């Protein structure tokens, strides 16, 4: 299935869109083309179109994976622990189990996806956390990386408007979109 994601396209290091009125053509897990939206629609009239406000850019790589997912607890909204991650003494008082670490990591991953994150820098050590990250689609990188929006590359990117992440796509799957 072909999908055209359209927004102004921003390449790494750019301060302004490098392809205003641009689009990314995705087939399966890969980017097939990066071009002007009008050109892609003319060449692929049956493709599904997703129109996004803002700029489409390679997604973010979170450099603090272990700190955010293995050294902080992301409370369940049903718990009376607030909305922000717990660390330090508050975390120590919780009596964490593997199941609780896994659930926390799933909630933490959702927060990361909502910010346009497509990978975390590891190493991660807890099996339940690693499993939650892998199941989400996020990559675990050994160090900072830079992805590019090029034909043949993984269809992994994020879309940002003036205030927040609008959508996060990892290997062709839309994993977050603003409601």
C-alpha cells in the first residue's frame, strides 16, 4: 500500500523547510520517494494521502533512554501518584517488580512517541523494558544517530507543528498522532 505523507519537508540541520509543499511516499516500511506533493499525487493517484500541518522531519533520538525508562517510574493514570515520572526516593518507595517496570516503560514509550521520538540511546538492561521498547517500534541505538529522508531508507519520521508533535511514523507505521 502506498501512502503519501505531506507537509513541508525539513532535512537535518535545516532551519527552514528544504522542500515546502513536499511529501514523502511510503511503501510498506520504506520511503520510496521524497518530492513535491503535486508530483507524487500525479504519479501515484491511488495512494492514500495523509496531510499534516507543519514540518515533516526525521524523528528524534532520545539520548537518555536508561534514565527515562529504567530509572524513572511513569505512573498509571489510575494511580494516585501524579502525572510526572517518579525518581529517587519516590521511586525507591514503590517496590518495583518486573511487571511494574514493563508497564511503566510502555507508558514512558507512549510519552516519547508523542514527542516525535523514534529511537532511544541505550544500553537498556531490564528485559521487560527492552521488550516494551521493541514492541512499540522504537529502536535502541548504541549512540546518537541521524536518520535521513531518502528513497530506500526506513519510513521513520515525525511531523511537528508550531507547538507539538503531530505524528510519529516508524518503519511505515503511524504510531502516534495528535487527536
